[in-house]
């Protein structure tokens, strides 16, 4: 007969429990950090975020518009000051209007968001050094 005996397994199980607690805490830390990023870095007074939590995953997302939210709503009219130039009659412009090639989110803000998320995830997935 073979017999296997493992000593010190209780310390390893304690580390796994601490690691599990860190991962469960990470499910709330990531959305909180995204909210802080919007408040501090994007300077949003009213952060806009959706969080979907399922059994084994959490998804946090925010919407970023190139212009104001109201401009994207149907029926929104943009009022420009009256100009005193004569009205031009001619061939109407056809096809899609030229849009800006600039990204909606500046690279600096994207880098700050990535750094915040990297820090939170690195701290949350760190292997516990001692069993507490």
C-alpha cells in the first residue's frame, strides 16, 4: 500500500483564502477606480458608468462622446448666430460630411486609465506573502 502525507497544507489553504478574498474585492475595486478616473482625470461632474455583475465576471463601462450628449439626441438643433453674408445658391454638397480624425479620448487620459487599472489589478492579484 501507498501512503501520501502532506505537511504544511493548512498554510497553503490559508493563502488561497486570502487570495480569493482579494479577487472578490477586486470585483468592486475596478468599477470604483473607473469612477474615480472619470471624476479626477476626465473632470466629469456626473460620471456616467454602467456595471454588469454576473456570477463569475464583472463588466464596467463608460460612454465617451465627441460632442455633448444632447447633440447626439434626435431632434436636437444647434443654433448658430445669424450671419450677415448673402445666401449662396449652387450645387448642394453630396455625400458624407468631412469629420475630424482626432480620437474621441485623448491619449493622455487613456494612459491614465490604463495605469489606474494596472495598479488596481496588480495589487488585487498579488500572491499573499504570509497567511493572515
